[in-house]
């Protein structure tokens, strides 16, 4: 017994503290360099939290710890930034990138939110212009008069002018 605590419980608490430090050591050692922090902000955690890798705050998230360790190992090997990012893409897919490349279909994703409203405004303007044109060109309403009736009215108007 050490100061009133049985020896087995103090050994268990020391062992628990050592295990806790061992479990947390990758998280404590991860992202030691500025380069690792910068590259970590370009990657997403794949645990489903939709957070940046260096900002994943899920308790017990094994993905972020593993990915951070891989990132640190690749930086320690001296791999280039592009090579590191490409290796993460090959391992986890394109969804691991925070900012996907703006080529192909993903390029459309960046362009469509700008083009769609502009095209909608153009179409609405064209529609309004055509409706206005149609209103200007439509004949006056009222009963249709036969040509005989119009001729008789003209002759009568001519007679009244002479008188």
C-alpha cells in the first residue's frame, strides 16, 4: 500500500495514464510543421464529418489520426506537395480534396451557378420582348365589317361632304 492506496490500483492507474498518452501521442505529435498544417487544410477527413482534416473534432475519429500520421510520414520522406496530395487521392478518392480540380465535369460545377441565372434573365427578357411585340402588332378588336358595308359608309360620307 502506498499512502493508503492499494498497490494494484496505483499500478492500474499508472498503466491507464501511459496507455492514454500512447493513444493520444499521434494526435499530439501530428502536424508539427507548417507544411503539414498547410497540406492538412487541403484535405478532407473521410470519416463523413465533411470537415477539413486538421479541423476534424470527432472524438475517437480513427480516420483523421491515421491520415495525419500518413501525411507526417510522407512529409518526413521528403515527398513533394503534389505527390502527397495525389497519393491521398489515389488512396481515398477525389472527395478527399477540399478544392477539387476545376477541369471536366467539376469545371461545370463552378460555371453553372454563374451561367444559369444569366441565361434565365436573358430568356425572361426575350419572353417579355416578344409579348410586347405581339401586343403592338395585334389588330384592333371589334366586329368585322364586310367590304360592302364599308363601301356604303364611304359613299355616304362622300355625299355628306358634298352637301
